[in-house]
C-alpha cells in the first residue's frame, strides 16, 4: 500500500536536519502518545513507522540513497495507485499532489500511518484514505479492531478540520465536517465521548451558522435561508423561547441571546418576523409579544392589512393588563391606524412617555384633542423606529394619508363596530386643527369609520402644513418605556401605572377682611398655619400611598438584576465580501482568463509565504483543487517551510463548454521560479525553476465568478 508520507515528515524534521536533531526528534515522537482510545495494534504500528524512519535517516549511506530518491520526486509526477499493477485493494485517486513523496507500507501498518497523518494535520488526506477504507465492503469484514482505529482517526480528523474551518469563518463547511464525524460515529456505535464532543461543538457553532446564513445578500439560495430559519427555530426550542433559560449548548447567556435576537431582526423580513414571534409569544413570552406587535403593525401598515393591526392591538392589551406594561403609546398608534380616535386619546392620557407626549402636545396646539400630534408622531415612529428593524422595509416610506386613502383600509374600517357619538364629535373635530370642539354633529351610523379615517387623513395633512410653517422638529425616543426598541437596542424595564396623580385645586372661600393690630400675633398665626398644613399634607400623602398600594399593588419584582441590553454590537464578526484576490466575473475571454489565472498565482504566492494566507485560496479555487492546495500549505506550515514565487503567464487558449456555459477550459504557458526556505534558510537543493510549463485549468462559474476546479501540467 502506498501512503503520501516521507521519513522526514514522520519525524517532523526538515530535510537538512542534523544528526543531533534527528535523535531529539525521534525521542520526542516516541514520547508523544496518541489518545487512549486507540488499540495497542495502532499504537505499535505508529511506533514501527517512526522507528523505520529513524533507522533509515540515522544511517548515513541509507540516508544518502533515500535523499536521492526523495529529491527525484520533486521534479517528476509520482504515479498514483490506479496506474500501478500491484495497487491496493481499494482505489485512492487524485489525492497525491504533484512531486509528493510516497512510501510503501504493509496493510497492518495502515492505522499507524493514518494516525501519523492525523498528528501532522493532514485532515483531508486522512478523510480520503480513511473513508475509502471504511466504504470498502471487503475491508468491513476483515478486522474489527483495525476498523475501529480507522473510524476513530476519521472522526478526529472531522473534529479538527471543523474547528479549523470555524476559525476561518467557514461556518457551513465546519458544520459539514463535524456532522460527518458525528454521523460516522453514530453509524458505528462507538466512542460515545468523542461523539459528545463533536455534538457540543455543533451546538456552539449553531448561532454562527444562523447569523451567517441569514445575513447573506438578497438573491442567494432560498434553501440556505430556510436552513438558517430552521436552525433558529431549533435553537429557540432548545432554549425554551426567547427568554427561556434551558441549556441549548450554545454557551449564550440570556443577555447574550437577547443581543443575538436583536442583531438578527434587521436581517429578517416582516413576514418572517411575524411568523416567528407570533409563535414564540404563545410560550408565553413578553419579549416575543412585543416583537410580534412590531411585525404586525409594520406589515399591516405597509401591506394595507388593518386586520393585522387589530391583532397587534390585542397583544398590546394583553401586555397592558396581564403584564402591567406601559404600552399605551403603542396602543394609541394602533387605535389611530384603526380609526379609533377616542381610544387613541384615552391611551395617551394613560401613558407616562414624557418626551413623546410633549412632542404630541406641542404639535396639537389649537386642536381640541391630541390627534394632529399623534398622527405626526405615528409617521415618524414607523419611519425611524419600526421599518429599520425589517430587511425588506428599510427603504419604506410611512404616509398615513396614503394608508387611509386605500380602498381595502376604508372597507375594513367601515366594517368595524361604530364609535359613540363622542367619537364622531372628536373625529369631526380632528379634520381641522382650527375647528371648534363645542359643535358636535350627528352622522349616519354606517359612515362613522369612513368619517374617522378621513379625519385622520385631513389631520395628517394639516399637521404637515403646520410643522413646515414652524420648522422641522426632532423626536427623541422614549426613555421610560417598558419594552422598547431605541437606536437598535432592546430595553426591558417596569413602570407603575399610578406614577402621577392629579389633585384638583380647591377654590378659596371669600372671607371678610379683618384688622389685626398685633403684627407679631399675625406672623405667629401664619407660621402655625403653615406647619399645620405641611403636617396635614404629609398625612394625606401617606394615606393616599397606602390606598394606592392596596387598590393597585405593584407587580412582584423579577428575580435578579433587570435587563438593560444594548444590542448594537454584533455577536461575531461576519467577513465582508471580497478580499485581496477577487475572482473574475463573466464573460470569459482571453483577457478575463488571464486575470483568473493571475489571481490564482498571486493567491498561491500569498498562501505559501511566511504569512501562510491560506484563506486567499478560497477566493479562486474550489474542490478538489482547493482541498489539495490547502493540504500543501498546511504541510509547509507544519514543517516551518515557506516559498517565494515568481511567475510569467501567457494564455494559449480559452474554451467555454458548449453544453454547459458554467464550465470552461483554459490552457496557459506558465514559468515558475520557486525559492524554498526551510526554517528561514534558503534550500538551494529544493528550490527549482520550471520554464514554459503548459498547464490546463478547468474552470467553473460559482456565484457569478470563475474559479479553478482542477489543474494539470501537460508537459
């Protein structure tokens, strides 16, 4: 059996290692024992390969012969097992990189060789070789212990490869690697502890996957977006809801998870948020209730579906009554959008949102009610606080006039139960900010809603005119709101409904004036009266406080510190599109093909430099070429080796597949000069200069960009 290893790599040494370094590496490798789950046979096979490598390299004549053959492989292609008559019992194709040294081992040393490749970080090679062995029907019936060792090595390679891809922010690739390892262990039914470790990593990776999938730009695969939504629902189910405390394995605390949800909202559409938060509000959840209100109002307003605003109004009523939340301002806006002006004014009277109320009163001057200011505030609230929270409404304009003028809205409002005569009076008074409130007029019952809607339209027009006359006004977000979204933050707190009590002033009775001759007596009498008044008012205040506590007991305080979560910081950094080596988009001709190949050569130079910029390969390569070149970079990094390249390029031909325009073939003449450095020192023997190499590149178009799938040297 042939394995892509060499004796220097088995010992972890550079080619130019001294005899002392060889002895030290040999001792270190023997002392580094593998995991305890490996069988004694696998550990013995690993030790035998290490001793075999040391025996050859420690004897000068054998080392010289080995070095001669070793460097010969640097300049000629090693035949793969399929080209050899005495090949292995299972095929290993397209896994050996050009100029890769290969050693022959017996079948009983296969587990030890895989173990050494795993320790060297050759995870892709381990998966290719190990899966080929495990999927071979003949091998399955051969040696159960050897099969268990191979399964263990493959699972460990999946785990380490997944963690490496996670660090590179390739979250879906990391998830696929981890899931492959978990599925392999589940099918075999062994190594439960390792399976639990992989499952734990998958749980911690889940929030990263959700955010990466849902933040993909519009026009990407709907299947990937549905996967992100499904993962989000699974995460919520594992936690027991948005404000649940069950352990979902993600490691996110309640505050962190609230930040995570708030960060996700701007990447979800209004319909997605409605579906999600309406379902979550039934757990029950006050936070989901409030977020569902936002979604229902936003969708009901933009899509002219007032029935959704009615649903939002019911949820707000539940928050106000059952949860004792101060959501009266939102109730007023919902009532306004339903044409219920009396309820809107009544809700404003109960609200303790000081700054919004001041804004509404300021822009309702000269009107018998607060309807003009409320209309203006509602438009600004929708535009500045509600719409930015939805992926598809960020550029939506809020216009009450257009909303009430819609035929569907008019029909729905007319079908609602009629308001009282007082409601009709207020609605007629709202049609003009200068109309007198003392002249109510009775109208026909079937026209009540239409009159109210028209009143809101006219009020909006009048308010806009008056604001343009006075000057632009700015609205500050509420600071005392129970569950509100301010500048992208989700704030949760509690307020009392009895915060302010108005005491009417008593009218003083007229008394006859009297003359007092003694000024000292008058002053003393006044002082006594003042002290008595203070004492009486103090007693009245205590009595009133006791009465209020009795009639309106405060809700029990929540355990722990109340949440004040700011969510403008992302949970994790998502890579911005593009990088140093950008793939070239269509059309593909000689000029663009030259840019593609030149991008590959630049990415190759960066990947093999001292920085080991392996991530640059992902922008120009796809599998199987991507996996092969990533493996080579990791190999150089493990051996403390780097390379400096100089390239000259000439495009010979470009051919796009006639049946599949997403495939193309480019033939080019490439001159490559490589200076190879081992541990910082130039290795003249390993360096080379290949001139006028004819290379064939197989290209595939992925996401409107051309990438290299395979490459082959023709001469």
